[in-house]
């Protein structure tokens, strides 16, 4: 079989795995808040409206004032043809699988047979599986773009590097840090013109997006995520926060995981592309940025594995001890993948399809009770199943939106067994809504209660 066909087998297998994981989770009501946010934004784009996201606030809340991800416009024509939250999950699976294909292709071209193992390991990497298993996020676009940029960098195709890296700034406001990281690699390789171009572009883009564009669209006229910055006190405080994170158990575990995943990639200049993003993570007080959940580590996996490919290639060309080093690298990589798969919810998510789900049946009945076009406050795991045909808000304990405005809803669906907030919060809210006289019970399928506003 030709090498190219084997690479396609890896990427197509990854696509099937990601689709199964995402669509089964959605069918079993395990998708939630973030998928709903992006669905509402893309629906607005599809209808040529400003992306004012109702789930964030009942006053106009342009999502570009929260995070900067104009690349999502590319999904709007497809959503116009098929307005369904599952479209976003399918798009994410496809985009990540394209990234798998690029990394696998790079690995096979430079490493031969070992490249297939590296490509498969990337497809099952802990940062990749966690991203696929957590709703939909714009970072899915960064995976193939970053992979293409690093592949072009190793091939010496610097125009392609500049183009692919430049497009990253459209993915999210922190993506310019990846661009600056690639500029560092180019500088080490003495490609000073390209390094200066990308470095300046990354710095200017980051400054404009964070200090001008996002505040312009934001309802608060600020970039609210600066609140995640570490200790106060200017540069000294940020440096102190970074040191505090690095030498904490959480920080050491995270950095150790990246080092083990990279392996021989630590000897590749490509690993420098991690530094700006990693530095920003280390000064943050948001534990998710240096953790093993959610979607944040997908781009870090691209850099780690591209560097690993280059590092193994350099090791092979270097010393007589290469065979021993590669044996240990293979064992190490297999261990990293095994731990990543064991920690990931992907396998349980797919395996759950063969089990009964009474909760799913009740949830489907509750969702079906809501009329098309209705204004509804729903439990977080029901929202993605309503967002394409209703005006959806999230039912919070205080029955307010994220900006503190009281929810104006004609329908409410509560999960009485919800553990999203404090224990028993949904039952307390139910009692409050019924006692207010504003709502009456419409249906009670299983653990869900559907309330209708009184005329």
C-alpha cells in the first residue's frame, strides 16, 4: 500500500472517531453552553446579522467583544443550508482530522514507517481528544492552519509559512501568540526577514485585537479576560505569578506532560513556538489554562508533535546511539497516548451508545414540548437541542443572564437532578418560579420540569 494511502487511513479513522464521539455525546444530551454560544453566533452570520448572542445577555452582546474569532464566518453558508448544532460538531471533527492528516503526512515523509505511529499518536493525543470531546470551539480552525505552517517551515516554504501563520490571527485573540512563536523559530533559523515580518504582524495584531477591536464591540468596552492575569503589580507581578505557577504541583505536572509528549522534540527549534502561548498561560490564574481539560491544549499538541518529528529526524542523523534513543521515544510516546486515552472521556462517550439512557428519553420529551420560535430558559445540556429553533437562554440559579439582567422567558425547562451549580439549585429555582405566580407546570417528563408562563 502506498504511504499516502496509509496516511489517509489514519486521518479518516480519526475523523470517524471524532464524529462518533461528538455526535453520540450530542444525541445523549452531553453538549452544552459553548456549543450553544457558537451556534447563535454562526446563525447570526448566516443571516447577515451582527453576532449578538442571546445566551450571554438579553441586551445586545456582540460576541466579537468577548472573543475575537471572525474565521467562524466560513461556517455561515453551510449553516444557512443546514441550521443544526450538529453541523458545528461535524465541522470541528473535519478540521481536526485535517490537522491529523497534515501531521501524519509530515511524520511519514520525514520518518518513514515510524511516522505512522507518530501520526496515530497525535490523533489520540490528550490535547486533541479533550478538544474534540468538549462542544465546539474556534480553536478547531487553528489545528490545521498551525500544522500547515509548521510543515511548510520544515520544508523551507516560507511564503506558505507566512500565509498560514497570518491566518491564525482570525481564529482567536490569543492566536497571534502562536504567530510570534513561529517568528521565534524563524529567527533561530536565521530567516530574519520572515521572522521580523511575522513577529511584527503578531505583536501588532495582538495589540489591536485586545486593546482596540474587542473593547470596541464589548458591552463593557474592555477586554474582560485580563481579569485572569496573575498577581497585580505590573511586570513584576506577572513574573511572580509565572514563577508561582511553574513551581506549583499543577504547573510542574502540566510542563512535565508537555515535555514527555514532546520527547526528542525538545531538541528541535520548533519547540520554541510554544513559548509565547505557554508564557501567557503561566501568568494566568485560570487553572484551565494549565490543566488537561477542555480545548486549550489542541494547538500545543500540534507544536509538540511537529517538534517531535523534527527531533527524531535530527536524532537519526546525529549519533550512533540513535536506535536506543528512538526505542525509548517509542515507548514513551506509547505511554503518553495510553494515559491520554485513559483520561479522555472519548471511549466512554462512544461506548455509552449501547446502554439505555432514560434521561435522554425524558430530555427529548421535554425539548419537544417547546414551540418553535419560543423564548426559553433551559438547562445547560438541553440548550443545544433547542437553539436552532428557539430563542435560548440558560437557566441560572438566580434566573438572570450573565450580565445580571432578569431572564424574560415564556418557557422554562429545569433538570431537577442538575449538579451544574450548588446542590439542589434547580429545585430551589422551581419553587421560586412557581411561588412567583409567573409560571405554571406544563409537563414533568422524568427528571425534567417544563414550565409555561401564565397569560
